[in-house]
């Protein structure tokens, strides 16, 4: 498997290439000030990517906060149409559900899209961090002189093919090229470099130069980012290296737990502690940090650095997002959303605004047949508002502020005023 060859998988490949340009650009900027360290580049790379995704993160958190507030009204709609399977009832239930989402200013489909985008970025990120030379030309150039020499050296193909499976869980199954050699060399441990020099003494000088240069790039706080914490614990005698290797999975688990806890507190706070999914969320927030610890123990240190950096940055983002959402008054937010919906109705009305208002005054009870496609959106909104007002048994003086019944009254008053004109 030639991992150095950039991924050509659908969607993942192009996204990985784009992220690779970002990584290469950051590494180049760091080299201008004399810092050519892949570990620091990964941290900076993680910061840039997560900050670029901050708007998506904010929308996801806003949806999570609004979901518990919407749930009672969504449950009421489901209860209202329970057992009704005819087309008209199903359409009405769907429309009223959309009205609730519009009222709270959220889009469930949009939240799913945002999550899909996040996942689409995650897998290419893994490719870039696991195979830095494939995406950062400056790192690849360090290996090229040695790779070119090994390509011509007798016995090199057999030696590298055998050693590749033990250090990177891959085998060279394609043509023996510079790319496959560089991919294998990038995952070398200190002991593997020493063995390579013994096997090819004529290349000792080239090997030593390559090793020293890549060590300056690859070592972060004394740890080789291409090595795994598990292997460091198993093979190194230095107690400090062992402690550093142990801290990688520990910090990964702890930082993710804190980030998840902050996110869960916001959702529970909005639900007033009555969220039915709280138990499931608590279980996930226990299991996921443990999984993070396992993954970062067995994957290269570079992935552990990314895992920790991303959790820390997300935690900081979550703190600021929580503070911003806590300052938002829900009633004011609902009022703004109502005004936005009214503006959309008026814009969609265009030149036929009078016709729309006329249609909006038609009594819902007179519409038993499927909707005429020529009827306007304003009429549909009016019908739904009247239905909700009747079913909830709400009168204007008794309705709860911010409820759907209040919205129904507002729409009714709006139409009565226009009828008088």
C-alpha cells in the first residue's frame, strides 16, 4: 500500500488535497521564522480548521439548545394527528411541524448537513496527519535523497518490504518506488534508523543526514510524532518518555470529556433537566473519552496531538458559545423569527398580495379536499394558525407568551386589520 500517494477516494481525496495545501502553507510560514516542527504545525492546522468550522459549530449548538424547547409543541402536534394516516392529515402535520421549526429559527435538515460536513472534513484530516510527506512538499524533500539511493541499493526492496508491516501495519504491494520508500521511512522508529544504517553501511552518511533532519521536524516534547504511544511505552527505557507517552491518551480522554460535558450542560440547561435523552448522552460522554484514549494509544503521536488540540479548542469555543446563547432571550428570538416569517410571506406574495390576503381569510373548515396548488403560502400559514389556535383551546387573554397560539392570534389580527381596509 503506497500511503504517500494522496488519497483518490470519492470526496475524501479532493478535500484531503485542499487541507494538505493549508498544512503545507502553515508549515512554510513557520519555517520562515525558523520553526520547522510538524507537531506545532498540526496544532496550528487544527486551530485554523476548527475556527473555519465555527459557524457550523454554532448552528449545531443552537439547534441542540432549541430542541428541548420545541419538543413539547412537536409532541402536541404528533398527539393531535395520532392515528390519522390520510394524505391531508399527514400534510397538515408536516406543515405544522415546519411552522414550529420556523418559529424557533432552526432547520433540522441544515443541522444534519452541518454534521455531514464535519464528518467530511474529519476523514481527510486523518489522511493528512497520518501521511504528512504526501501533502507537505517540504517534508517529502527531506526523504528524497535517501529514497533515491535506496531505490538503487541491492536488497533494499526486500528489506523495506519486510520492515514496513512491522512499523506501520502496511505492506508494499505495488511497485517499489520513491513514494513507497518515503512512506515507510516516515514511520521509522529510532531503533529502525540504526538498523537501516547497519544494513546499508555505504549509505550511512545519507541515512544520518535524513534522520537528523526529520527528527528535528518530527519530535514534539521529546516524542516522535510518527511513533505510537504504545510502542514508546514498550520499547523506551526513559521514564520521562514513558510518562509523556502515557499522557497522550490520558489528555485526549480528559479533554474530550470536558468538551462533551460543556456541550451537554447547555442542552440540559435549555431542557430544564427534563431531556429524555440525558441518560444516553451521559453514557456516550463516558464511552467516547475511553475510545479516544484507546485510539490515541495505538495511533501515532501526531494523531494524539490533533485529538488533544481539537478537544481543547472546541472546549474554548464551547465556553464562548454557551455565554452567547445564554445572553439570548428566547421570547425575543421567537418574536424575531415570527417577523422573518411574515416578511417571507409578503415577499413571496409579490404583485398578487391582495389575492394572497383574500385567500388567507378563507375558513379552514371549508377546505376538506387536498390543497389547490394555486393557493398562496399566506393562506396555508393562516389555516395552520387557526387550526392550532382552536385545538389548543387558547384565547388571546389566556395564551402563553411565545406559544403557537399567540402566533395564531397575531396572524388572525393581522388579517382582520387588512379586511377592514
